[in-house]
C-alpha cells in the first residue's frame, strides 16, 4: 500500500513534523507555496478570526463558517482521510482547540470580573432584561445549561443558542457532538476557566452541592 500524502505539506508547503512526519511530502497542482499561504493569511485578522485563520492553513479544504466549527473540523478530517491515530490529525486537533479557545476569548473577553462580558453572555443566552450586577449575571449564566462551543458558533449569526433543561441533557449532547473545550488550555482566559465544567460525569458536580440551605451554585457541564 503506498504511503499517504501529508496534506498539511501539500496545502502549505510546510509540515510541523518536518523529517519526523510519517507521510509523504509531495507537491501537487493543488498545493500552494509558503509565500502564498502567508499571503492568504494576511487577509485574515488574527485577533478577530482565530478559527478562520486555523482553517486557512488547509487551503484545499473549503471551510464553511456558517456551520459549527466542530462540525467543520470533523468534516475536514474526513476530507483528508485522517484516521484517529494519525499524527497529522492530532496536530490539527491541538491547533483547532487553541483556535477555538482564542475565538471564545475574542468574542466574549477574558476577564471574569468584567460586568460587560457577563452581560454579553446573558444577551447571547436570550436573557431579558439583562441583569445589572455582576453577581446577578453570573448566577443567571451559571444556572443556564448551554454548550460553550455553541456560544462561539452563534456569535456572528442570528441563530439562537440551544438551552438544555438539565446538566445531564447537556452532557449527553456535548458527548454526542464532540463540542467541548479542553479542560486546560494555555490560551484560556479567566472567564472561560470560570465557565468550564466537567461534562463526562455531571453526578460528581451534584455531589458537591450543599443540602438544606438552598444548595451551592449550580454547576453545568459546560
């Protein structure tokens, strides 16, 4: 069986694995030069569109910004015929997670003490009227079961984000769709860290709630 082609090299003229890459580094009529890749990147504002910048690296793939970023990533994996254990897929997956985290920061901010950031989140959740204090905003957001990747996806559109009735329902949706942020990411701001919650076993979160006095803060599996 012939060796697979390194699609990162074919599309950009470079490979992050260099000589360690197990795929063939070959050029094709569909490939672009490094300078072309850099020229393509100049039309993308890094600060405003981290996800678009990520997908721009793979010029042979037609990124549809109207779809969920996660859906597009998995579609790109299929397009390049990446298997789960392919080094190229793992490298792209790590870069995608970084881009997703940066996009959240760009859309919603990084300061967990910023009232405007929390009011923006409330607005995206369809809350009306918007709470006027930081405490009220936090309580409202934390009591709402929503997928954070969905919040990124709907930011530039008029689509309504899906609100789930329970942590368990949200957890199942997140696992089924693969729409989750890494638990730890070097680019995560304080706001995102505040929001991130375990989704794989939400029962552990419920076990931490205080009983008899109204309980502690509800912790969604975000």
